C-alpha cells in the first residue's frame, strides 16, 4: 500500500516539487507565475506611479552571480494622460532599459501568445559594464536574457529572465518556461 500511495501523492503535488507558484497583487490586479526551483522574491518596488516591479532570484553563487526573473507591471491608465502605448512602443521601452546598461548588444524578436494575448519575445545578449556606483563589486560578464512583453486590458507587462555565462545554459531555458506560465487578472 505504501508504494502505491507515493506515486499517487506525487502526481497530485506536481509542479511545486520543481518550483513554486507565486501570486502577487498590483493594485486591483493579480498575477501568477510558476517559478523554477530555487527562485524566491528578493524585492519589489515602484519605479513610478502606476508601475510595480517584482524581482525573483536564486541564491548567490560562489562568484556572487545569480539568475534573475523580473516581472514589471504598468497600469497604462495611470502612467500617461495620452493614448496608451502600443505593444511595439512598450517593448522598445522595456528592452531599451536593459540595452542601455549593456555593450556588444544583440537581440532577436518573435511573436508569442501568453495568457491569451499577443506578446513580443525578445532574446538578447550583451556584456554588462561595472556600475559607476559599485565598480569594484561587479566584473564585466557576458550576459543573456529573454523578455516577454505584452498588454492585457489596461496593464502592460514585461517578464524578464537573465543570467551570466556559463550559467545561462542551465537557467535560461527553465526561466523562459516559467515566464510562459504568467497569467494576469486585470482589475478592468
């Protein structure tokens, strides 16, 4: 009886063994994301009115690096009095914020559907430069990432995963699978 109970129990548990489902609120909106194993919420903050960013990361490795997943939500009704941004405009703005901190930049974009909406998937690579605020704490590294950008209702979202060489080979594929589990329940 004990041997037949364990497989049945494991089949009921499913995904949480490999990672964890995370649900977060943003105003009246909520999002859900199935994080890979080893990721935890390390911070959240508002870069401006109507915006919220959530950072999830692995524990630091021996060299101080770690894999990162970031979810940024923007209530387009609250950030501008003008017309809401198009998907292309929002994607350009979000990937531009990453690009400005990198050298040797390369990117490719494809269309995807996530949570029932058309989105843009941007795969990128580049090198980070030491931060002027902390030059001694950061070495130049080859970095890779994937960003998925979409708009659902009045909420624009940017889902971003990144890691450094050589760790990206193991972390980015699982992080991208996690990004594609994103669901958003907008307030409107």
